């Protein structure tokens, strides 16, 4: 709504000034020309075009809303608007009181004028007539002055009402639009609630054996490759800005489970009889984790204190991994003859031109055959 046009939060991109570009058949990019850039991927070229078209239409609408907001001012009910409204109401009340006073005076002087005219008609003597005629003229003058005051007050009232009527109409229309949107949202929620209730009533529980069979079939269906992720350069200032005010557990760090992507190096090392060759395999496994570090400036979720993450690949790769958010604790067992455990702590220093991040702690890799 127009009330939210001038208020943003971290991570948002204003559509009115956004750049929407198509990268290839399925990927497109939304950027604000600064630190915020989002790479998005659709499942097909048709879906991507639908998204791009919808975003372009929304951008045009945002530009139009921004122009209207600049023309008519902020429509939000700010403290300034409240003060202005209160002052207007006080002025209108004063004008209404003026009209009421003038009305009373007109009625009073009109009655007196009618009485004087009646007395004038009853007179027969010329001497008395001149005096009564003088009174009539004086009261007619007062009546004319009061009428003019009432007319001026009416004119001021009308001018003030015309000045503020347009803004009041916009505010009223804004409230009506909000009410309509709220009613539509409530209607959608009611339909979804009704649909979920029907789906819940119609759900059936499978037998114990058949359910077990379905889990075993699903367990074997795993992806063979990681989806493409756009390659972008690291920006020190954008990383620091996104880390301001966050706890250590909220700062994006490389994920520990990804260290096991090249677990076959440890499998080979466990079979080595030459200790020097075994050490070379361990060294290769140690540096293999840096192959994905440059792309991992974000995490799929922010772990809570004590939260665990488990990856079970015993069936196809022979290892099982367990991580816990304490001080980045990680434990992995393999049926190919090795155990890996590590506790990572991080210390960082900012030197003005560069950010230094140093991992501390110990990593143990134990081979079962030799200890």
C-alpha cells in the first residue's frame, strides 16, 4: 500500500528502481544496482517468462504508485496528519458556531423589524412616523450586517471543505481498499481451511507393511548432482553489513557436512599400507572442502543452540554424519574404516581493507585398522 512505500527492511529491493534481466532460458536476475542481487531460477522457460512479465507489471505499478505518492504526499496517518486534521476540525467547529450565532441574530433582528413595520403601519400622525421609520432603518442596517457576516462565514466554510475534501476522499478510498483486501484474504483463508479439513477427513492410513515398503523405495531415490548456482564475487562490505547485529550462530559459514563430499579420499587412505601415501590422501581431503567455500556465503537454515543435523548415507556411500550447534561439533563414522570428528571455533579480525576469519579447534581422523 502507499503507507508502506517509504518504509523498507534489510534484504528488500524496491521494484520501482529494480533492474530485471534475463540470464538464460531459465535463470533471471533482480538487482538494485548495489549490494542486493538475487539470482532466481524457474523450472522452465515458460515459467521464467511468466515471472519476468509479472515482475515487470508490478514494477510499472510501483512506479505509478511512487509518482502518485510524490504528487499527493504520504497518505499514511502520521502525527503531522493527525495534528492537521485536529486543527481543521477545530476550525470547522468555530465556523459552525459563527453560523449558529448569525442565525440567532438574524431571527432576533428579523422579528424586531417585523414588529417595527407593524407599528409603522398603525401610526397615523406624521410626527411619530418619522421616528419609527428611523428605527426601521437602523434595524434593517443591523440585519444587513449580520446577513453579510453569515454569508462570509458560509463562504469560508465552503472553501475549507473544498480544500480538504479531495484528501479525505483518498483516505476513505484507501481504507475501503484495505477492507476489500482483508475480506479477500479472509475468504481465501476460509477456502484453504475448508480444503485442508476435507483433505484431512479423506486421508487414509496405510497398513504397516505397505508403509514400510514405500519408505524403502523413497530412500533410494536421491539426486545425482547439485543444481547449478550462479558464480558471483564476494563483497566484503555486503557480508559485514549482513552480519551486523547477528549472533555467531546467525553468521553464514561453510557447512560442515559438505566437508564429506570427497569422502572417497579417506576411503582410499584407510586401505593404504604406506603411511606417507595415507597422509597425502588425508591432506588432499583436508583442502577439498575449499572447493565449495567460495559459493557458501549463506546457509539453508540458522541452527539453534543444541540443534542437530544428520546425514545418513550408509547405504550408498558407507558413512553417517552428525552435526550439533554448540561450537560447530561434527562426528562422522564410515564402514570403510575411518572416523572423523571435529570441533570448530572461529575468530575474526577486521583490518580496514580486509576481513580475516581464522578457524580454530582440532580435527581428528582415526583409521580403524591402525588406530
